[in-house]
């Protein structure tokens, strides 16, 4: 409530008190005239006698003690995750449970964000109606299909060197393999795919890519020679490589934003930083599409022997 509204209410309450004293001479008559209860009249009069006009202001209706209120340190963690990572209520709830042993439902997180006016996400991350979403699918077994794509990395502050992030993500478990290269061509793509096949803890059956020049000819036959299928998505439909595309957005929001202002002009140093992020993503980061599991937790679930 703004100051103008407060002053209007003070004037009204003063008028009620003066009416009883100077005009009607009766509390009951004044209360009937203004349509208020006697209890309310006496409350205003006590306030005025104790503190003058200023005591007639509206007071907060919040309880003095709220034992079930969210603790200040938890609210601080919610604010940090929202402002630094743009996490939604569900993801914040997952993080608090996994890393801080704090049990708070996503609806409780939302109420905190709404109270602090932090409930609106950036336009690129806002909720979309189900009719506007693409249907989510998931391959049944690890290695059944691995999506691969390349992300161009803008030159960082203080350097003109270009870098390209090659990304492979398993469709089933969301386990990812990341690598930075200074070039983007078929030779580099072959080098990366060999690196992926050595690193993944399961056999890859099919690799899926877009129709970029780096994934043509030599790479295609290299995969076939190794007994691995290679399929292209339909041209101009990046949504068909949706999991790797979405993971690149996560990289931008949770990894590259943290490098803002940091100068890295050495490819190996860049890869060291990227390896730390890859390990965190695969082993520690709860994934909304996996019901809060990490990719390696999903892998253990999929490969566990039936009881």
C-alpha cells in the first residue's frame, strides 16, 4: 500500500473518532452511521490515544512467529539458484534435496519465488502449452542411439581464437561426451567420434547427426567400417536432434555463463574446464527429464540385473 492510500485511511479513521466525539456523542450511533463494529471503533481509539495520528496507519497482518515458514538460509539458496542458473521450481527442489538435504516441494519453491517477484523466467525459458511442445521420446537401451552435434563457441574476452564444442549425448541415459577443437571438419568429427566410442561405457549402435558438412562422406563411411549405423535427421529440423540441442542450451546457461570475462585461449586448458563440467553433468547434476536422476544413475538403473 502506498503512502497516499495510508493517508486516506488515516483521515477516514480520524473522521470516525471525531464524529463520535463532536457530532453524535454516541459510539453506537457513529458505528451505525459508518457501518463499522464497535470493536473496530475502540481499537482505532486506543491506537490514537497511545500514538496519535500515525498509529492509525494500517499494520502488517503477518504473524509475529511463523514456525512453518521457509528458513532464511533456504530462501537464500533458492534465490541463488534462480538468479545464477535460471532454474525453475522443480529443478531447485531437486538441487536442494540432493546437495543440501533440504526437503521442500516445488510448489513451496514457487511460492517463495512469487513472493520475491522472481517467478518469471526469461522469455526463452517460459512455459509452453502442451499443444506447442514436441512429444518427448526415449530409446529403451543405452547406446541404442547417440545424438551428435557441434556448437560454435564465441571468441572469449581477449582472444580471437575460434573454438568448436563437439557434443555426443546418449538418447537413453543422457550421458554426454564433450570436447573442444580449434577446427570443424570431417577429420575433426572422426577424431571426436573415436574419442566418444572409447569413452562411453556401453556399445553404440547408431550415431545420429544433422546434415552438416563435417558429418558427410569420410565420417559416414568411417562409422560404417566400425560396424556402427549413421543416420541423418531431416534437413532444417533441429528438433529431431532435440536432446543434444537442449543440452547445448544447458551449457550456455550453466557453464559458459560462469566463464564470462575469463580468458581461455588454450584448447587443452579449455578442455580441462569442459571435462570438469562434463563430469558434474554426468555424475552429479539431477536431470529433469530423468525424474531427478543423474545420467549415471539412470545408466545403473537400466543395466541393473532383474531381481
